């Protein structure tokens, strides 16, 4: 797979990095909101503060990292060069940041104009990114499973955004729609169609490359993403047609598919040639364990509604998916992607025959391990706070703030590392690699 990488086509460092550095700020803001509203956050997934926190994590953290990663991955992995990548990144980032904040304000105030404003801003951000990425990616003619997965993930993003905009404008009073049904579909397309498909497409490259594992089996690499999108589409049609049993059966297949991917990733990690796990692998192991737990709980919510009727179960599933699954794996990827990008751009500035400083020096290992422990503690407290909100809501919020503040600190340290070494004269580059 590494032979397919085109490092000379990497976009400017500022294009993806602005998204990566913004992400922990939104997670910290989620912690602030949890502190502000207290146990009310865990009463139900439908309360306004809970929806605000959810979208701070999904749009503010997860979407920021995912879009930033795609801006980097498309030209390097797929050979799909986005025209004017820095301009696209600046526009998408601005609209996404302001749109996310507007949506949070809309949930907290339930002002119709706030919903409409947020919808327009987020539509602009996603349309700009979708058009730029599609124009670049769909020109590539290759059977590479990663490229196919990225293409299908873009279609999943289109479905997620389309359903989300319908909900936003319905809440803004522009139209009357079945909100609960659309919310369930929006959730499914966001988790499976956009999030999981993109994760798998990227994992096909980054897991073997950075974790020194064997490649994913061909049956998974070549068939998972197309089958998942097909099943998700059929499940959506069944849900809209009122065929509840068929819709639940297809949703169960999606949950089982996510579990299969998690099990396969854990099996590959056991076959890693590393002498010992690094922090990034611990993030991945935590994420895949949460995916397995969430898949099991999802099946229970689908088929045993009387047993899982309390709001705590849906909230628990949400925390496992978004904080335990997606956030964990994306932080793990950040700790590989960001140091690699810093090293790559410094290497491009070095004279011929001179190597940039070692990639492992970009973010100090003990800081990564410390932040992993802080994130794991925040996840555990959030999970327990769902069951005992009166006792643990505030400690969980503080832990979430602390863990993401630490992540922000580590990312800013990487940026400072780049600036320091990029400012050195070319003649001192050789000294830097032994420093």
C-alpha cells in the first residue's frame, strides 16, 4: 500500500492542520456545556443541551478531523489533487466553525432564524468540501479499495448532510416533517455511511503503515464499503416505507458489520511486528472495544425495546459510539498523522542528503501516553455518569475538558516544533536531526 502513496502531492500544512487544532476546542466547549447544564444532559438524548453537546462532538470534533484528514489523504493516497487546497480549507473551515456554533446556539435558544442560519452555513461548508473532493476523487480510475471507500464515504456524507439539513430547516419552521424518523436515519447515515466508511477506507492504509500489521483481508477491503452502503440504502427505504421488521433486520446487519471490522482490526493489532504497543495503538484498541460494545447494545435496542426502554441505554450507546469509538480512533490517528506531516514538510525544506528531525520527537511520547490516560478516564466517567448523573456529571465534564485541553496542548507543541525547525538556517538542519 505504501507504494501507492504520493508524498510530493501533499497539500500545504496549514490546510489540514487548521481542522486538527480546532477539533479539541469544540470538545472542550462540550465539556463547558455539560458543566453548565449538569445532570440535565443525561436525562434524554432529545433535550436541547444534549443535542447541542452531541453536535459539538460530531460536527465540532469528528467532522473537523475527518475533513482535515481527507484533505491530506486524497492527494497522497488517491492521487486526487484538490484544486487550490488552501483556499478550499480556509472557506470550509470558516463556514464549518461558524455553522457549528450557530447550530449549538439554535438548539439552546430554539430560535427559528438561528436554525436557518446554521443550516445555510453548514450547507455551504459541506457543499464546498463535497464538490472539491468529488471533482478530485471521481477523476481517479483505480480499483484500489481505499479509493473506492473514499468515494462511497463521500456519498455517505451527502446522505448525512441532506438528512441533517432537512431536520435543521424543519426545526426552523420551514417545513413539517417526521422528526424522530428523520433523526434515526440521520444518525444511521452519519455513523455508518460517513463515519464508518471513511474510517475503514483510511484504516486500510494507516493501520498496516503506522501500526506495522499485515494488510486487511481482501474480502473485507474489497466488499465491506460497497455492501455497507447498499444495506444502509435499503434500510433507509424500508424505514421510510414503514417496514419495521425489515428495517431492523438491515440495521442489525450494519451493527454486525461494524463489529466484524472491530474484531478484524484487533486481530491485526495482535500480529503487529512492534516490540510493544505505542499510544496510538492503545487508542485504536480502546476504540474497537467500544465499537463492539456499541454494536451489541445497538442490537439490544433494536430487538429488545422493552428491556432497553430506559433513556440511559440510548445515551450509553451514543457515548460508546462517538466518544469511545470515533473520538478515540481519531485522536490515535492524529498522533500519527500530525507528526508525520510535520516531518514530511520539514524534510521537503532540507537540503539533499540531510534528514529532518526524527518523527518521534515532534510530540513527546510521555505527553501522548498521558493524554491517552486522560481520554480513557474521561470516557469511563462519561459512561458511568449516564447511569449516575447526579454524582458524576461534573467530574465527567472536567475530565473531558482536561483530556481535550491536553490534546490541544500536544497539537500546538507539534506546530511549535515545526515553526522552530522551519525557521532554522538550512545549514543547521543536519544538526537538528541529532539534537
